[in-house]
C-alpha cells in the first residue's frame, strides 16, 4: 500500500470519527453504538442466586424425603412447625 492510499484511509477514518463525535454532541442523539454486552443489575444477580439456592434446597429436600420415605404432607407439617418455632425464616 503506497503512502497516498494510507493517507486516504486515515482521512476517511478521521472523518468518520469526527462525524460520530458530532452526532454524540447532539441533544437527544439516538445512535445505536454498541458498548459491549448488557450489564445485569446487582438485584438481578442476587435474585438469580436466590433462585439457584432455592432450587438446590428443594432438590436436597426431595432427595431426603425419598431416602426416608416421608410424604409431602409430613414434611410440610415439619417445616410449618420449625417456622412457627422460629428455627427457619
């Protein structure tokens, strides 16, 4: 690539960059400029972690119910009792 071609490409790039800056300075500019992957809020991350913990708890509870042959009603009564006594939140 000769020097003229390099200079032409540089000017095109410079012009495009200048145009983008002018567009950004306009009020209410609605440019669709990719800024990377969407950022998830801390609340969304915490909610997802809480859901994962709940699913893990339910899986463990079901495994224990199966291992000790305890019906759903029995376990529900036990959990209500523990909650009433303040042993679980």
